[in-house]
């Protein structure tokens, strides 16, 4: 049984990630919004939420400058998802769901959180993200929220 060998675009390049992280601190406008957006997704997927927030904002600035409205809309949904996950509390995360779903309803496609951040159906990305949160959205979490 042979396994498919990932292409070079599927293998995260640690050096590229490091360079983007360092350069983005000193010259955030140097990279296009799409590059900063993907770097923010990688940071969020690795639970580096403070770094992800900074990268999301740098990407948003670039998207606004170049008038990439759809890219900015996708970024804002990702940012809301990362902010919710950064709370590290399933009940508080569940409280943010309405805002996230509202943003998703305007989108057909959304980059996945996992490298190589391929464009996928926005609802599939949400579903994958929800499954990663474990039991945070089950009935027990809702009961705990209502009891608080």
C-alpha cells in the first residue's frame, strides 16, 4: 500500500513561519493580507492566541488597504473563532457562537484552521472547529451556562 507524498505546498515551512512572525512585528505592511491571514490561522491552530490576534489585525489592515472585502470578511470570522477558543471555557465559547454563525452565513468558502489552510465550505470549517472543542457545546455546557 503506497501513501501519497505531500506536495511542498502542503508541508508547513517552519522557516517561512518564523520569518513571517519576526518581520510582521517590525513591518506589518510588508506581507499581503493573505499571507498574514494564514500566519494568524497557524498561530491560532497552535493556541498562540495573542500572536494570532496581532497577525489577524495586520492582515485586516492589508485587506482594507487593497479593498479585499471578502478576504476581510473571512478573516473576521476566523478572528471571532480564535477569540472564542482563546477563552478556554466551553460555556463562554458557546456564548460567542451566534456572532460566529452570523459571519459565516455571509460566506460560502472559508480557509481551514489546519495547514495548509485550504479553502473549504464554510459550514464544514465550522463543523470541524466545533468538533475540536470537544464537549463544549453539549447539553451539559448549556446547563452550566444557564445555571450560572
